[in-house]
C-alpha cells in the first residue's frame, strides 16, 4: 500500500512539473501572475482579451433557484520561440496563469 501511495505522489509531482515551460532558463508555470510572465518572457506574439463568466445555479427542491456568477477577465497570449520550439498558448484569468497549451512549432 505504501508503494502505491509513493507512486501516486511521484506522479503528482511529475505532472505538476510539466505544467510549465521555460523562457530562456527561467520557468513559467500555472499560478504565475501576468507581470511575472511578461518579465520572464517579454511581449508575446499575440494577445487577446475577452470577458467570461463562471458560476453555478443551485436548485432547491422547494422551487428556490440561486444563481451565483462572477465576471472573469481572460487574457490569451501566444509566444513564438522559433522553429526549434513549440509555440505556447497561455490563458490568464484575472491576471493569473491558469492554462498552458503547446501548439505547433514556431516559425
């Protein structure tokens, strides 16, 4: 049982380590603020801003509906590091990096 838990612990750490990429020799990872990413990687090739909403609707059996939504400012940045590396798409919500996606090779 201990071996299984230890294995899951290593997998969790390995997965967390992959949730980032390098700008030069500096690591960028989910949870970083936009200013930190900009400082480490410079200006992205592409930037877009949009508004999103997240929330939920709760229904009580007695007929009461409760809705809770919040507005989220979403920034999408794309970095192009040239033909020897993959392009990276970064998604920020309210200034915090929440998603990193590898795209095709750069140019």
